[in-house]
C-alpha cells in the first residue's frame, strides 16, 4: 500500500462565474435552475453569481466541469476557473475595509 501526501498543489478548487440574463420570466427561471444545479452539485456561493467548489483532485474537477457544461443556459456567459489549494489560500477577501479570514480546506475526502 503506497502513501501519497496531500499536496496544496494537487488539491483543487473550482469557481463558476456567470452572468445570465433575467429580463423575462423564462430567463429568470433558467438562471434560477442553473444556480440550483450548482448548489445541488456541492457549490457554495462566494459572491452573487460566483460559486466555488472544493475538489480533491484534478480528475474530480474535470467531472464537475463536464456537469456544468451540460447545464449551460442558451443565453448569458459562464466561466469556470480552476485553482490549486495553494492559489486559493492566497486569495485576499475584504468586507468593506476589514479583511476576512481565509476559509479552511475541508477535511472530508471525496471517493468518487
């Protein structure tokens, strides 16, 4: 049995940024459905229209990226960013002029 240490350079975070039209009732419904699918897939809202998700590996990221691609609405813009845990840890967040403590890496591992 081999033991591989978890590295901040191999653990990944996914960010999904979107700007979807909400002018009509149908557009609002599509935007809401897209957002609900992200939440059901384990994404957390970081800011309005910016959602993040922890992934244990690059392979897990690819699975979740494929899912988001299947859910893409017909209108609007969606961007997906991949960050290593090390890069994510270097993000500086502020609420007003006060810095916010960085979020800790989840302890739970993914097996699928």
